[in-house]
C-alpha cells in the first residue's frame, strides 16, 4: 500500500511540475541523440561492476552536448534489494545552444550512491525503484574543483517481458537539487520515456528508446524541453541476460 501511494505521489508531482513549467514563456525545445555502451561484469554471486560510456549530441544542427563515463560497484542485498557506489566523469559543452560552434567544455566530477529495489508483479512484469544521490564537483577557471550541490534522483521503471528476448520499458525520473546555493530550481528536472530491449544473445543486446528531458534553469523561469533518441549497446560478462 505504501509503495502504491509513493508511486502515485511521484506521478502527480511530475505532472504538476511539468504543467506548471509549461505555463512559463521561456521554454526552449531541443532534439538530441544519445549513444551509450553499457558493460556489466559479474565478480561474484553478490558483486557486479558496471561501466557506462555515453556520447550526447544535438541533432539540428549536429554538435556535441555532453559526454560521460560512469563506473560503479553494485552489491546484491537480497529480497530484491541492491546497493551501489560509483563515480562519474562528466563533460559538458557550453553554452547549451547548438547554433554556437565556438564552445567551451566544463568538467564535472560526481561521486554517487545508489540503492534499488525490484518488485516482481507477475511472471512477465517487474517494477524497478532506483534512489540515486550525486555529489557534484564543478571545474573552476583555475582547473580546480569546487563542490556545488547534491542532487537526489528517484526513478520508477516498469518492465514487461514481451518474449524471452524482447523487453518493453516505461519510466519516469525526478531530480531534486539540495544545497545552500540552490534557490529557484529545487525540482531540477523530470525525465520520462520508454524503450525496447532486444537480446541477440544471453549476454548481448541492443536497446532503442525515447526520452523527454524537461529541465528548469537556475533563473527559475527558463526551461529546456529536450526530445531525445537513445541507442544503447549492452554486454554482460556474466553470460546472463542484462536488463539493468
């Protein structure tokens, strides 16, 4: 019952947040392509290491937007729970305008904590909860790094096994900024979308999906509404089907 109430609360918050934001006039729409490689290596029965590389580019016109490398160690806790500890190297091309070709890159470092829970609703349907906390360190002009803020994320994802090789996914994720420097954009962004995962082999698959990324800027009245096509290649050393 509590989980159902939490799910409803997240959906309502996302709906009200997006509706309120769309009422503002300063909404900029962009189209992007994200290309990702996701690697999973099983170290033991309870431990796995994950590595993700993702290139994010604007489509119209074509220009780099972001690049990230994420590494994390995950431990199975039992009864559907797992926890992870990781680190992300994040590179962003600024300003956030694909028309500007003379851009600069800013580096961000993110130590992160994760806890996740998988609910098996039926033989073919699973509900995944992911709680994620990032500690964001931004590069300064002297190449040093300064702590900016914490960003906490909650992702709710529904997975349906259409066939043994094909899985359909639908998700919604909210991002909340925490810290003394955060004034206007506490509810930083909302991401929702869906995808289709096709496993060519037990340990190798490809995934294609759509993602809507709605983000509030520091001003509190400026927003980005991004339409994203995401392509992922997944490989697992464990020899088991990778659906993470």
